[in-house]
C-alpha cells in the first residue's frame, strides 16, 4: 500500500500496483462553488504541510520534482496543482 495513494485492484503496471489519489487531492470533490474543478486553497496548504512533515527542508524541491514529472507525461492539470503546492510550502 502506498503512503500517499490508494491501491486500485486489477490495475497493475510494470509489476507494481497502480495508485489513485485520495479524494481530497482530486479535482472534482462534488463542490458546489462556481469553480468545481479547482482544488480549494486549504487542500493545497494541507498537502504542502504534509510534504514539509515528510520531506523536511527538501519539501519544496520534491514538490517541484513531482510537477516536472507530471509535465513529462502531459498532465497539465497535475502540473498546475503541484506548482500551487510548491508555492505553498513554507520555507
């Protein structure tokens, strides 16, 4: 079981389980706000705080690395989210 994801049975790639993001980190959380696909700032700050607790002074670099990785795969929405997280990491 991954630390930051949920294993999805039957969706294995390259011999390792495929992981889905927890509901809190997905774009659609059933929000009734006028921007339903936008992740609320409080969730971005929560992820930034978790990154800081897990990676310490390397949290900002790790967040940027994740954004770059998603960019290589063409996930522009993911890049935008992780850039927001990178900017929210206290430091």
